C-alpha cells in the first residue's frame, strides 16, 4: 500500500473490501458479499483515528455493515453509502495541495 501508517492502511483496505462486496452483489453472489463485508468490518474497526483525519465516518460505516450482516444478504440491496465527516484533511494531500482536484460537491471545469 502507499502508506506506512497502519490505521490509514486499514481504512483504505476496509473501503476496498466494502467496494468488493458490492461487486459481488452486482454479480448475484451473496456469499461473496458477506465475506467481503466481514473483511471490511474487520479492517474498518482497526482504522482508529484515520477516519477522522480522512473525513470518513467510520462509526456510521461500521453500523451500516453490522446492520447488513445481521439480516440475510440480499444482492438487490443498494451499496452502503460512505459518509464524510467535517473537519478532516479533505481536499488536501501530502504533496502540498489539491493539485487541481475539486471537492466532490464542486463541478470540474
């Protein structure tokens, strides 16, 4: 991975597992959905303060994953939304600025 910080790596890998779960849903594979949601939950639970720094609401993600795993997997369920926290390092990068990328809410020119 591109980071040496374990909590940040866990957050990123958890988000990747979450995305993979919904690839399995699109393919009609409930076992793959469940397996990847469990993996996402484990990774996200280890993300610590990385979610705050990266403006990702990890608490809401964990609750949503738990809710989804508590019921039988339905591949027709919509993907779990990734909510943003205010006050993180959103819009900045380690390289010194946003380098021409706008926020998600701003149209690109």
